[in-house]
């Protein structure tokens, strides 16, 4: 027996903070105008009548539990499998989030192509018509065996069809377009997104189907949807990239069945997304030679080292507040590095405009990239070209010291594989066992980086 009660709450669409009254500014994340009204219907289970199911009623000793091997369906898209931790775990719920137009529907249609033969897939689209879906499928070469398409936005109709078809995998593109007639809120609002996703997940759990929900996010990463769903689902995959560039990166920010931090790299082509198995080579392919301000960088993405190019442009300015532009690296990190270089090396960045750009839409969070960014900045302000076979790895501290990085030897192997022969590494990392065939330049502080370039001239 269950009792129903309903109350109004205000939920921040950015951080999911809840309040019983409307507020202009969210006290948790500080965002303005993000509190949305939501009616919550609470189902309170009766205390006298227990819920059914053995799991819910008894606590069981952990050591008596038999390890239930989670069965995975390998998607045959190896970059996707890598991010998922080896495939889709049967019965799991995955959220695929990204900006509109980034390629979510394309990736899922390709998934239909690789899995359609083995699995029954129900693809629900609330955004596109059947001819549009067919056109995309033909364009990317998805034949369509085993795939059922449903162009529908009404939750009840979708649930009925789900129940009738009993698919192995349910794809909902996108969760913001689906609406439930039980709620008066508009499609895409927090209440609707939460209710629709909840109903779909519940149905999927009882049927043992896997669910992939597509969620749109805006540039700020907000808007009702993905953020409120993150804690409900088993895995969250973000599809990122600059729409103007062809590269796309799939990143997992939550994964109950695998590690986070792994990335998958794709390239958008005229016939769909192509996997990039050698991203370092691709990201370095168009590196200009003989120009100052360009330095190769090696970052770790999960267990995988990736090489990219970081570019800096430093130009004198007479403006009282010089400009700083950072694309692909954190602004604060750029300010910190500039302050360290100015203080410790006496380089006058404070009278220059500074722009830093990471090529290929890659976003660098790894502090191991500090040394390369610093070298690119020094190279640009001094107008000294960095040799094309040199790569710098290391974290820079406030005292100007260059600190040890994680996975030093893996980074060195990847750099060596791509033809780098001089590898500047923090002294401690250089003392580790490293692959041979390359010359290692130990760095203690940024003065070493400066003298590295001074030697070039
Ligand atoms: P789409 O998958 O519709 O994005 P999302 O579902 O994330 O909104 O794809 C978006 C873009 O990709 C679209 O602008 C066209 C482009 N595209 C290609 O370049 N090649 C292709 O083969 C396909 C299918 C799409
Ligand atoms: Mg789409």
C-alpha cells in the first residue's frame, strides 16, 4: 500500500539544489534565474506492509553474495567500448550528453549499425522524422536489421511500445523532447525530464533492457536535463568538441561499471563518425614548422597518453589591461603560469597580450602539460622556435620548480613512438626506468626550460 503526497519544490537546473521557495540566485552554485518550479509526487511505502522482493527486505552478509558477473555487450566501436569500460553492461542506463549538433544521434545510429544484427534495438526519436532518420542511416551505412524506429514524444506511448517490443537496448533521443501527460510542465523542464527518465529506467530495470538516454547541454553545460539525471544513471558520457573542427571526444564522467577518465576520439566525416585510433598523430599532423610559440605536449587521458600541440601568441600591447585568451586550458592555470614566469624568469608578460590555444578541440586538465605551455609562452615572447623533435612534460610549482608527473614512462613511450627524440622531463621522472632510444633532458625548474631554448638560438 502506498500513499501519495505532492508538494512544490524549486530546483536549480544547473546544480540540482532544492529549495522550498523561489530564489533569484541559487545559493549553492551562484547561478542566476535557474530555479525552476517542480511538483514532486512522493510515493511513501506503508510501514505496515513490507515491499516485495527478497532484496528489499533482508540484509545479506557480503561474503555470502555470489559475484554476479556483469555481462557486457561489446559495441564493436572500440573507442566507445573503451570509454564504457569494455561495452554496454546489460541492464545499465547510460546518459549521452552533448551540445546540439555534436554528433550524438550519429554515434547512436552507428551503434545501431554495429549491434543491430545481434540485438533488438528500439530507437525512439522525439526530434527527427522517419525520412530524416533513414537518410542519416543510409549516409552512415547502417542497414537497419533488428532496429525498430519510433518517432514519438509521448511517454505512455513509448512505454507501451517498449513493453510490446521488449528490446535489448532502448535508445531515447532526446530525453528533453519526451513528455508525460501526468505533469503540466513543459517538455524539457526538470519535472518532465526527471519523470520521463525515471519511468523509462524503471521499465528497463524490470525488463533487463539497457537504456541510452540522449541529453542536450548548452555551452555552459547546464539546461534542464543532463545535470539532474547524472545521479540517476549508471554512466554519463559527454560528447565534446568544437563544432567547427572535425574532432570529437567522448569522455566518461561517471561509470559504475568502469573507470572514468578514459576518452574516445572520433572524427566527423561525410559518412559519419570515424574512430581515431592514433589520436596523437592526428593532433600533431598540421603542426607548423619553424614558427615560434608551438610546443608539443603529452597529457594522460585515463590510461592513455595523448600528444597534442599547444600554441601561444604573445604580442606587446599598450593597453592598461592586457588581454588573455585561453582555449583548451584553464584560464586560472594560464594566469598562474604567467605569474610564475614573470616572477621567476623576469619575462614581461604583464605588458603583452597572451593567447594560448590547444589544437584539435582538446581540453587539457592535466598539470603535466604546464612545462609545454610555459615553453610555448617563452618561445613566443622571445621569438625562438622550439625544435620540432622536442617535447616537454612536467608540472610547474609556484616556486618555479618542475615537478614529477604521473605515468612518466608511458608518456615517454608515446612521444618516442611519434618520433620525438628529445624529451624534457622533471628530474624525478627522468630518474625512473624509461624506454630507451630517446635523449632525456632532466628539468629542475623553469630556468632549465629557459636555457633549453637559449641553447637553440
Ligand atoms: P547529429 O548526430 O545530428 O548531432 P546531435 O544528435 O548531437 O545533435 O549530427 C550533427 C552534425 O553532424 C550535423 O551538423 C551534420 C554532421 N554530420 C556529418 O558531418 N556527417 C555525417 O555523416 C552525419 C550523419 C552528420
Ligand atoms: Mg540528435
